[in-house]
C-alpha cells in the first residue's frame, strides 16, 4: 500500500494526484477496455523481427533451391553460357552441396575467375566476420560486467512516466534507473551499469581489444591488397597501359603533337599512340539516330522473315509507308552524312598533325629517359635534358602554324562579335549568325578539347609517366591512370579546370542539402519504432491493440522496414550528383558514390536513428533540467541497440532473400520480354529501353554493397562495446552475406565491371573514419556514465588511431596505386613479344570508329535495292500528283 497524505490530496500539482485522476478517468470513460502494456520489450521486438524476417528468408532460400535446379540460366548463369563458364562455375553441385563448396575456393582462384573487385568485397565481409568474433570474445566479460553493474542506491533524478513530467528534483538517494530495466537485452548492455561504477572499466578494455584488432586486420589487408593489386595492374588490359592527360597546353592539342611530345620525353617505341578528344556532338547525335534506325530496320526485316509479310508503318502526315524501304533509305542517308563528317574530322586531324615541328620529331627519335631493350648499350647512353630545356622546347615547338592560328583567331573573333550583338539584339540573331558561320567554315565538330589519352607499350614507362610532373603550372599537363575504355565518360573529357571545380562544389552542396532534408523522414520513421508514438499518431489504435495484442509486435517492425525502403532510394539520387562532379571514368565516379552513400548512411541511419529516440523526444525535459541530459544520453544511446538490431535483421534477411531470388532482375526481364522485340534470338538477347533481358549477365552494384557494409562496421565498433549482443547479430549477418555473395559472384554476376578493386582504398579510409567516430562516441558515453578515469584512458586509443591513419597515408595507399618499377621491368621482359593489337584504337571516341553500319540481317546490297524501290515509289507518287493537278 502507498501512503496518501492530506497534503497530496489538496495539492493539485501533486504527481500522485495526477496519476489518480488519470486512472479514474480511464476507469469511467473506457471501463470496457483493459489496460495494455506500456511498450513491447526489446527482447520481444528482436525475437519477433527474427521470426518474421528470418522466416521470409527461409522461404526465399527454399524457393531459390528449387528454382536454381529448374532455371539454371537465371540462377547459375555462369555455368550455362559458354563464354562465361569458369573452372569455379562449371559444376553447379547439388541443392545444398554448393554451400560448403564455395568456401573451398582460394582467394587466388576467385581473383582469376571472378575478378579483383569480387575478392575485395568478399575479404571485406571476412574482415567484418573477424571483428564480430572479437566482439563475441569481449562479450564473455562484458555481459557479466554489465549484468551485475547496477547499483540501486545510486542518487538519480526520478521521472514519472505516467505524466512525462519531472516529478522529483530532489537528489537524495533513490532507485537508479538501471533497477527499472528488466528486459534481458537491456540488462546485459551498458545502460544497466550505474554511473560511476567500476564495471565501466570493462567497456574501456573491450574498446582497446576491438579497435586494436581492427588496426591489426587493416594492416594485414594492406599486405594482401598490395600484392593482388599489382597482379591486376600488370595484366594485359588497355587501361593498364594508358594514361589520361588533362588540360593539355594549346600547342600540343593534336594526336601527332601529343604523341611526339611523350616520345621526346620517353622513347619512340615505348609510346604507342595518342588520341586527343574532340568536340563531335553533332556527329554523336547522328550516330545515335543511326542506331535507332538500324534497330527499326532490323526489326522490320525480322518481321518479313519470320511472319512472312512486308511490314508497314505510318508517318506524322498520316501516310502509310513500307517500313523496310523507308528505313533503308534513311539509313543510307545517315551513313553518307556520318561518313562525310568523319572524313572531315580526320582531315582536320591530319592538318593539325602536319604542324608538328621537325625539331620535336627529331628529339622524339633521339631523347630517352628509359632504357630501350631493342637498342645497343651505347645507344642507351642518352643524357637526360634539364627541366628548363624541356620547358624551352615546349615554348619553341608548340607554336601553331600561321594558317591554323589565323583561322582559329578569325573564328573566335567572329563568334565573340556575334555573341556581343546577341546580347543587345537578341538570341535569334546569334542563332542565325552561328548557322551562317557553320555554312561558311563548317560545323563545330572537330574542335579539339584540352584532354586525351596516351597509350604505352611498356608498363614501366606508363607508371613513370603517371608519376611525373609534366608542367610547372598546377593542373596543366596532368596525367592520371586511365579508366577502362568502356567506362570513359566522354562528356566530361576536356572540361576546363574551373568548370570541374564548380561542378564539384555544386555537387557537394547538393549532397549536404539532401542530407539535411533526409533527416526529416528518417527522424519521423525512427520515432515510429515505439508503439506508444504510434498510439499518439493514430486515433483508436489503443483499443485495437487491446483486442489484438499481436499488433504491437507487428507495428514494431514498421520503422526498420520503412528505413530500408527509404535507404534504397539513395543510390539513384546520389548517382546524379556524382555524375555532375566531372569524373572521367565510372571507377572514380563509383568511389565518390561509395563515400557519399557511406557517410549518408552513417549520419542518417546511425546518428539520427540513435538520437531521435532520446534527445528529440526529450528536449522539453532537458530544457527544464539540463542535468537530465547526462543520465538520459548515458542510458538512451546504449538502449537503442533494439532499433539497430531490427534494422540489421531486416536489411540482411530481406536483402539476401531478394538477392538469391534476383527478384528485381527477374521482374525487369519479364517486363522486357513483354514490351520488347522477341522475334529472333538476337532480339531476345538485346536490351530494350535500357532493360536487360534475362540472358544478359548482371553486374554487381559494389558502391551500395560496400556502403551498407561500412554502416555495419560502424554499428559493430560502437555497440560491441556497450551492447555485446550486437556482435552475435552481425556475426550472423556477415556470415549470411558471405554465403550468398560467394554463390552470386561465382555463378551469376559478370566480371565486365571489374575495376581492379579501386573501391578498396575508399572503403579502408571510411572504415578508419568509422573507428575514430566510434571511439569519440564511446568516450562520450563513458564520461556521461561519470567514469572519469576509464574515459581519459580512451584518449590514447584515439591518438593511436590517428597515428595509424597518418602512417598509412604516407606510403601504403600510394604503393597500392602504382606498380613498382622492378615488377614492371619483369613484366615488360616477359611480354617482350606480346601482340599489342589489343591496345590500338581503344581510346578513340566511339562515334569516330564506324563510318558505315548496317544491321546483321541486312547487307549493303540490300540497302541499294530497297533504296531504289523507295525512290521509285516516290517518283510514282510525284507523277500521280502531277496528273491530278492537270
């Protein structure tokens, strides 16, 4: 019995009276409704989440085992298509036998047959698995330390949950809040330890163990990655022998001039070819138009061959035309126009190359900074020119011919004059003037950009070139490793330095603005993790929960599911920002996307999720009693383990289930089958409107997968020290991901997007950043637990992490980026007689490669016949019109 004094009954502000009034009102108004529990316990939520989404995964896994045997082309693509079959994927094994089998393959086998990017991702999963094991080791002493760390006699500020107001500001000894924690998950977390207790020392020890282990594992990964990165960079691939040159001085902006410059610096035989990018926007539009006409013509011919009738179509004037003759005539016209434009551009290139100074050509024949194995030892004795002499040669030999300079000056002067007039008279006059100027001097196609690619025949010379400063002006004549030819973003090649920097700043600003905006929905969804919040938002929910108690557990799953769906939108949005940054290749674009995704998810999912349940919901109480923030944060932040366990389980189980079943891929392939042409095998295997058929191999979306893994690392590093149950959950998570993606990388995904593990460096830096942020977070939590000495002793750990990161930045990252000269020399000797045809013409703009093009089922002779037929039809129509007029 609780004693009630007369003062309590007369005092209207008495907390006890407020409670009695609330209970009386509930009994009178809602007498038919029984009281429901205040909340669903964390253990119940975690178990419920595991049952729901674990069951979904098991159903998906069972379906996958059946479908894998029934549809091998869909679920084991690399075991069915001849050119994709590897020694690893040749045998599909049984329904369950493949699980242990995929773990028997070595890193070297996966590197050779699945690609460098694949083994990098799998080793990151292995790193997460090892850190989870370290966290489980820590749990052996953290769990008993937290379980018996509650001291009920600790003085605290008491709050009344019924009225959500501060009811007792007296600091006399009362029950500590840890005494109210009865759930098993909460009792083994740091939130169950009373402030100032010696048990907090266990958290400090655990932090040193897991962060020390992380630094040791990262150092080991550097040794492995350096070895395999050098193996990859010495493979016979065009990007391993090519450099990208940006902001080329005007006097070297032609294929011949750029080629002879690098030959004058290195050796003639070591520099294979050079290609300066050109502005060919008009030609590219015509080539795209030709591709569409070819697709229509090919489909029309297939209709005739398969269905046995001549296809027809209507034009905008409402006339019905025979498709094959019409498309053939259009294709012939486009082929003629494209051929003329390409030849004009080639002629411009020839004129520019004729301006190469003879002295520069002679110097390229003589000067050598590297030994030429095909010459005698005496010929190799060449003196290295000084920097000043090279700069003088640049100034002397870089002059354009008088004719070319006059034409360029006249054109620029004319354009500037017309633009000035347009500013006064209007845009119409400018457009007309540009059209007239194009008629006189030709189209804008063929204008050289200030960037290009240089291909070498020697790995040694290529690596020397990319590490050499070629000009005294910053950012001028800057060389970097070239992306793969298929990954070149030609629209960004040749952008000015100012335009690149401005685009980068705008993209960063847009990313920050989006991150701030994203906080609103994430905070709202995070607040829905508590059933009480939903009762406040949804009228009548309280009655429904009483009648159907199982709804409480179901509603507790709403928040993590919505967060997972919201997170899936991030890659689409952030990819748009990354494309505006001016990246030359998709490899650097993906690295930028990974950084944005990871930081976005850490801020939004980790910090906003952690704080939205504590600070945001208690700002009023903290404003009235600031000292309450100490107890609140020290208890609430560790207590958010329930929300993060939910998120990890939902993301992991749903993600792995959908990945095995390839649900998005299969759905899009079915849509492609319904709406796309399917008359022939080639049509069925061709993408339509950007949608891939099921017969086309898919490519891994590495940036999103790495970003999710970085978030898991962040959660593990923090919560393994304050809520050790998280390490067990993440051990299952990393283990399940390893099983699923080992299968997918061996049997399903293509290696065409293998970038050589270029995301590894970004991922390692993000991991080190997560370590520092986690350590700062732990120090804050320990200090808020009033443990001064354990908190101070965590400071050296942060210092060690900073020193560790600083040490790695000195040389380790650079060594992974470039191949040592000794390795290059060995590979050059080994490849001395290698055929270099795979390097030639790879970095030529695709629009310039094909003057004449026809579909596979339609020859040039067919085009002549059908074009004549179309011409005869046009003459008949004209004749009929004349007769009608007469």
